[in-house]
C-alpha cells in the first residue's frame, strides 16, 4: 500500500533534515508522527519515527542531566562544524562574532571582555557553521581548558588587529603560545599537532590598516593565508563565510529519492574523502547493508550508476537504491 505522504509530513521531514539541535530534531520528528497518514502502508515508518523519538528523548534527558555538572567552558558542537575565534586581547573577535552570527557578545574597547566561550551560528549558503568566541590568548591569564577547546575544534580563525601598530608582535606571541601548547596552525592542518587555520585581519577600516596588512603578509609568508575584513563596515564578511566553510574540509551531498527531485535545502554534511557508502549511512543506517546501487548527478555524471567506494564531491546529488 502506498504511503501517500501529506504536504505537512514532507514539510516536517524537511525541518528535521535542516535541524541543528536535538530540540529542533525532536520537535520535527513529533510533527512528522502527527502528520503521517495512519494506515497499514505507513506502519513501518510510524514505528521508525517512534523509535527515533524515544532515542532522541533519552539522549536529550541524559544531556540535560550531564549539563548540570558540565564545565562552563564546554561547548557542544553544532552545525556543519566548529570554528574557534582565537586572538590576542582586544583583537576584535567579539565584534566579528556579532557581525557574522545571531550571538550578542559584549563588545568594548578594553581587553578581556570575553571571559567564557560564547557560541553563535554563521550561515554559509544552505549550511550553519558554529563560531565560538574564546577568551584571549595571554601568557599570564590563559588557562589550560582554553587550549583544550582549540585542539578539539574543527578549525581556527586567528583574529589579528590591523588598528594596532604592534600587530606583528601580538601575532607572533599568540603563535608562540599556541606552539608551546602543542598547537601548530597551518592552512591544511596535516600534522598530528596541527590545526587547520586562517588569519583574519580585522579592522581593515582603521587608519594605516593597509600598510600593516602588507607587512603582516610579508611576515607570515606562506605559513598561513590572510583574509582582511571590517566587521564595522561589513567588508569581507561574505568572503570569510566561504573561507570558513572551506576550512572545515567538508562536502555537501544532496539526496534524491527515486522518481523525485533532489532536496537542496538540507544537505548531508560529510568529511572530504567520503564515499557513496558513507553518504548512504548518513541518509539512513539501514542503507549500509541494503545498498544495491546508486546514481550520481554532477558536472561529470548525469544519473550514471556508481559503486559504493566512489569518492564524492561538494554538491553531488545522490540517488540511493536499497
């Protein structure tokens, strides 16, 4: 018997795929269960939704219980990945977070305004990226947990101040302190102690910023890429959104149910190097064992069959047959 799914159910399913928090996923699942037609053809789907609701409620309750004793500096990852904003005191990290996300950090002209990690979500096209504003890196006041957060992040945005005549010394000091904490910032982060990173040269609107930017680039050479911007004027923010996504080294895969159009609103996020089998598991764990074949759409493929070990690229459209 066909399922004959309603528009309300399809809308709830789309919200579930786009959800970035356990609370939003739970609400979407409950809406799906409420909207799904109740007949024999949907019994298995109803049972699967109920199972996922029960599991998510259990996980949410455990998370809430653990949160009572959770350290103040712990930040659970959300979205396509987590990027931490790192820098010397008063470098402009909080102003940048406010310009790029819905977060409301305290922004002031004195150092150490940020005392605890503050997360916010940055939108890039159809994905959400978590930004975390961290307390400044300082030889006297930085605690061990700060470096721990940097190690576990998916990437680092090192914010430097183009309004500061001492920008080279400040940048060199932050890099030195990170190295002493066994954290080496590199564009690709290929080593065991390396983190994927980008230099964000803030306050491009300041007097003399252009000259300091040129000196900074000469000082860094090819060690790290530099992206100049002004949070005040909005200059360079779109470039940073894209650069942040590239820094995560992830790809977006779009699912196309057989006989229907692809859903471009809620991509599945996978690490670069993922295969068709990885994508099948992301769509539904049962597909791993049941996968028969898949069809692929991109610049080179127009619906041709591909094997389970085929490497995927950002923007691929995949039709899975199980």
